[in-house]
């Protein structure tokens, strides 16, 4: 199932929609988080097509998202430069995903500071071996190419870093691609789990650092790093860099760690 067919039922008008053949984007019993977030983002874009670029988002993964959904979007506040939009995905039981999007026009800079470069840059995707081929959830196998972004035999603590790109570009705009890909890595807490068990993203907040990003051949370096894990939850930092080492996304996520 291509991204275009996944997004085709989204008209921008509130109401029911059917995501046919959603199985290609499933992660367990729900749509992969990046895909469900992209559905909510696309709903906001198509409901209000004159929005400025996306700068930040807050997403709550409330319940499983499946084939039969209902969509809504509303402008919460529209100012001279900033527009804040809420969009939601509902299933037969109620809210399944709620998202708050901050769109903002570019202004003359009064503060300039580049993000810190990533220590231990792993080199280009072509310098790293393919991983997860034929492994992992169906959304990875069907839609992504993954390469190592860390030395395989080193101790990386609670950090997972990989090169990733879509197997098809799908003609997505740059920000839609970041929304779709930003949650592609498993949580870093997986590296420190004392025993294997299920994991589940609860929320995801992120800032878009470059809404016009164009990375060579569609490759982005994605990282999930557990900052603190205890009592069944992990606080994760999610970041993405383009092929030139420029950071394009900075985020946080709360993950439930079961087992």
C-alpha cells in the first residue's frame, strides 16, 4: 500500500474514511505511529490548505488506529504569523489519536544558533550495511530501507541510531516525510530491557528545524535515545539528521515498556 493510497481517502472534510489495505502499515494491532500521525497532519493540511510551514507538533497515541476511522480538524487560534490546528482520528470506541499542530510563517531572525553536530558521525548510508531486511514489523519490511548508523559491536547504551529512507518517495512534501519517518526507530529503552516484552508509544512531541529539508536520495539518520527509564516507562529523545549532518527534527516521546 503506497502512501498516496493511504492518504487518498483524506479529503479535508470531517467524517468517516476507510484506509483500504492498511495492513502494509501496521505495527502490531495499530497503524505505525508515523503513518497515523501523517494521516492527522494531512487532514489538517487539506482542511486548511493555506497554512504556513509546520514548526512543531504534539501527538497523543490514545488507542489503536485501524482501517475504519473518522477524521476531524479545527483551527484553535490563527494569529498574524502562527496558526494552531487540532486534528483527531477516531475509531468506533472514540478518540484514537489527537494532534496539535503549530504552523508558523518565517520571520526575520533575531537569534541564530545551529544545532550541535552529532559526535561520531557514522558516514554516508553507502558506508553502512543494510539491516532489518525481511525483519521487524510489516511497515518496515514493506516501506523502508534501513542501514546501520552505529558500529555494530560497540556498546551504545540506550541509543538506537539508523539510516532510513522510504523505498518509494511517494512525492511527499518535506515535512510530511519527516512526520512519516520521525518515529521509525524503536525506543532506545529496548537496548536496556532486562527481558523482552511489548513496547508502546504514548505520545510524541517534536520541533521541525528545517521545513524545506531535501536530503540526498531520501536518506535520514534517525535516533531514539532513552534519557530515563523506570516504573514501566521510558523518556525518549527522537532526532533526525539529513545526509549532510544537519539536524532537521528534535523531539521527545513517552514509551510504555511492558514485561
